[in-house]
């Protein structure tokens, strides 16, 4: 082993099986990359949007394929050229409500994509000028970024139940779904923990725990009659995503642009929280220069996403959770995950195969990952002094996030349209609350 390789192994996190800059065999990287893709649930935001605006089946499939393509290219941009951390980009949940409102208010994706392009250019400008590092330093300290990570985990957790586990399907009842989710989650935890109790053999189970859980969960669902592979058989091998200038036009609307600019600022706070979560899991410090480059990469990724016909992308906290579970942080895995995304955007049968995994099985994995994301946020802030000030800065945004999750639709409809966009984004408003409270509540001066 070379000296630099020895140094890498010695300095990596004790929680990791494979460090961020360590190489792994190509075959293993391909499998682990697919594991990240399967666990990220990236089809959910475009599926929600397509369903809410009543897109045709072909348009909905095209949006999902475009989302895979945008996520893959944006991930490569970040991992290889800008942020250079083990992260994957995926469609953000933050702007979903706003996008649906803009779609209805301005008649179509043309205006959504136009506003997304302007917002992406603004993000690139923030990174290139170096302004964002001052924003992070002054407005997003550790207490805020950790709180935002906790909010992301907390607000995504109900989705695992309401969208994946509880709804009955044509072949599986709600009780069967809950059984499948519980078994899948238990298998994930079991194989993940084997790495601690049986270090030599167990590490391979830990590394592959997510994909093992998904495979066994799907197999059990198949025995229960809950998996239909007919959609895989019917899907074409090759199909194209829907692209801007080919399938969509481009329209710029002032109110839509202003809305998306606000969303992008919150999205940056969310993705910064993700970077700190990955930094905490890998024990690799994030520098100011890295943050600026990451912002530029984020903006370019969002610009590419708009140009290929999909919604804004962001760093996924899910990946930090998977790194924590598997102990594998190698950037090579994330390059392979990016390649999987790009491949899936053109190969219809592969996309159909992933879509054939029962939603309850995905929900079981997703629920565990969401809890780990939430606790990763706590890990970020655990060394902070928890005075009454910090308790309010953490607690009130969490209360706000829960309140917005369960806010009745009729109350939202009584508010102005612009505010409705934000009320549909609990992460956005809760993140804003954390940032504002941190600036408004004075720090208690130490008496000497």
C-alpha cells in the first residue's frame, strides 16, 4: 500500500468502511451507485407535480425521465468539478407547491422553466461573486444549518407513510403495505448492524444493506402478489425525455420569477445543510471556497435541469443517511450513481423496473433514511451550547414545519397567491424562520 493510501485510511472517519477519496472496484461502485438511486426516491417530486397538474401519461413519463437526466448531469458537475463531496443532486421538494401554482397561474411548464433559468443564473452569480460564503457565515451558522437538516428529515418523513406505505393498491391492502414496510425497514437495520457485530463479513452486508432490503422486500411483495412486472415487459428499451426547445417553449413571467428567486434562496439554505450533513458523516470539513464552488455547481446544475425540461435540483440529504448506514463515502460510487441516472433517463425498461418496486418497500427504507437525516441534523448541532436562545431557534421552526404539514387546504386558499406558494413548502418557511430567529434573538453577553 502506498504511503498516501495509508494516510487516507488512517485519517478517514472511524464510522466509515470506505473513505471519501478511496477507490473501490468498478463493479462494486456500480452496484452501490444503483443503491443510492433506488433509495433517493427521485421520481416522487415530478410524480406529484404531474399528478397535481393532470399531465398526460406521456408527458408525466417525459418529466420523470427529464428529472433523471437532470439529476445525473447535475450530480456529475458537483462531484467531479465543483463541490467535490459525495453527494447526489435530485429534484428538490422545496419548490413543488410553488411550481404547481405557477403551472396553473401561467398555463404550463414554459413559465416554470423560464423562472427556473433566471433563478439558476442568480445562484451562479452568487457563487461567482463570493457573496454566498458571507451569507452562510452571517445567516447560516451551525445552529441554523443543523436545524434545517432536521426540518428536511422531519418534513419528508410523513411522505414515507402518506405516499408510500398507507395508500392501498390494486394488489396490496394498507395492512399488507405496513407489513412490507416494517419488514423492509427491519431487514435494512439488521444488515446495517451486522457490520458492527461481525466486522469482517458484516461490512459487506452493511455496504449493501439498502439494496438487500429493497430486493428482499420486493421478493416478499411478489410472493404476496403485489409486484407486477408487466409494465417492464411493455416498456420500450429506448425512449427520450422531454426537453426544452423541443417539447417545451420558454416564457418569462415577473411574478413567477420573483417566486422562484425566493425558493432558490431557501433551496440554497437546504443544500448547504445537506453539505454540512455529509461533512459531519464523513468528518471532512467544508471550506468557504468549497461552499462558493458548490453554489456555482448548484446553479449550473439547476440551469442544466431547466434546459433538459425538469425542476430545480438540490443535494439530497438521503445520501448522507445512506453513507451513515453503509459506511461507504467513496466519490466513485456517486459518479456511478450519476451514470445510472443518465442511463435511466433513456432506457425505458430500467426506469420501469425501478418503478415496479412496491411503494411500501421504498417507504420502509425511506422512513429509516428520513430519521437518520433528522438525527444527522442533531449531530451537526450537538456541540452547540443549548441555552434558551438555541432551544427556541431549533424548536420554533420545527413547530412551524409540523404546523404547515397539517395545515388544512381551506386555510391556505384564503391567503394571497404568493403566500400560498410558500405555505406549500414547509421546508422553505421553516428554514426562513430559523434564519430570522437566529438574527433577531440576541446572544446573551457573558459577564466577566
